[in-house]
C-alpha cells in the first residue's frame, strides 16, 4: 500500500494515478476456422 498524497473529491473526474495503467492485449487466432463446423453443429442439433 502506498499513501494517497492528494484526495480525489469528485469520483467521476479524471485523476492522474501513476500506480496503474490500462493494459492492451491483442487476441490472435491460433487455428484456421473450418467452414463446415457451424453447419455440422446445426445438423447435429436438429438431427438432419
């Protein structure tokens, strides 16, 4: 824990906190989608 030096009175206002920053992640597709998977799942669901 670190002491808070300046009190933030308005909780909706922007503050400058150097302890935290947003993290950016990039989702990558690892496998190639197969075209017939959705159709097969539909057919299996309704027993065609």
